[in-house]
C-alpha cells in the first residue's frame, strides 16, 4: 500500500514538472513575441494554455483523490497540500503569459516605443525563479527555495525601474501613453510571475521544514 502511494506521488510530481516546463515555455514565447515582433509566438502561447489548463485539472483531481483515499499524515499531508497550491500557481503563471502574449499582439501593430532591454532581462529572471523553485521542490532543497524568495527583490527593482522610465516617456509625449501603459502591464505580469515562483518556494520550505514563511510569519513567531 505504501509503495503504491509513493508511486502515485511520483506521478503527481512528474505531471507538475511537465506543467511547469510548459508554463516556462509560454513565458519565453510571450516575451519573444514582443521582442522579436513575432505574432506566431503569441499564437503558440494560446495553444499551450490548453495543455496547462488540462494538466491543472488532472493534477487537482489526482491530489484530491489521494487526500481522500489515503488520508496521509505529517510530511505527506504537507506535500499534497503544497502540490495543490503549486498547481494553482503554475496555472496563474500560464495566465500571465497569455496576458503578455495578448498585449504583445496589440503592440506589434504599433511602432516600437523604445528598445526593449529591461523586459527581456526581467523575463529571464522570472523564468529562472520558476525553474529554481521547481528544482528546489524536486531536490527537497529548502536553501534553494529560500534563494528564490530573495531573488524576487531583483525583479521588483527592475519593475520599478521600467515604470519610472515609461512614466517619463508618457510625460514627454502624450502619444506614447497607450504603448507605455501596455509595456507597464507586461512588466507587471512578469512581476506577478516572479511572485508565483516565490509562492512555490515558500511551499517547498513548508514541505521540508514545516515552517510557514509567508508574510514573514516566522519573524512574528520569534
């Protein structure tokens, strides 16, 4: 019975990793649609969303079935609870990638407002955070998960920098406002993707150490 349960958990983890890989690919394609001015990349994001949505439903059903039938305790219970939350975070990452793809599709119809340097950099950081958060999950590596949480600050700094720069564009040329606002929305979606990676890492720390660090709860309990 215990061996069968372990096999079911392994299958769940594999499905989660597949979903994470697809979500990461969607983020990369969405940003590439904008930087390469390639609408085909944006369309591919919308196709991949169907795979993520299907995977989310499968993972949720399987995890809930295990919770109901196996009634796990201690660390296995924390693991299944975290899998449900990670599943939701990955689905939201995919949603944000779709948002970026749709904004990119609109921006491609307009002249380029400015060279895109910070947005690809921000996307790369957010993608790395997703990858590292799932690596931490697979390796049971709470230290790597903690590093992902700390990396979120770098994404926030770039987001603030992009906002300030685009605000200057809008103040100097009112005709740039629509394009600038859209680029700000792209940046905000990337910032939220990084937040989801942080959420996943916090869940890894919860699985491995039984410690809830969301909203710095660990500091309040000292």
